[in-house]
């Protein structure tokens, strides 16, 4: 479990600071996009795009690592 957190943390560091903040607010603080938008001073649509791109990036890294471990 500790390894998984370290793995996730290492990859979260690859996100832009604004993406990390949006992901933190969404998942650590369990906030909705509208709430995150208010906190960050962004439009809700912008927050949705930030989260989508961040999660797609993390998903791609995870899938790439999974492919490597199964070779």
C-alpha cells in the first residue's frame, strides 16, 4: 500500500501545479467542479478540462507501466 502511494505521489509531481491543485481539491477534499472553480478563481468548464487532462495523463502513465510489468 505504501508503495502505491509513493508511486502515485511521484506521478502527481509530473502534473502542472494547477492540475495538481485541482486533483487535490477534487479527490482529497471531495469537492465538486463548481466548488473547485470558485476556490481557484476559474470557470467550471476550465476545471473540468484540467481534471480530465490530468486524469488522462495519469491513466496513460499507469497503463504504460502495466504494459512494461507484463512483458
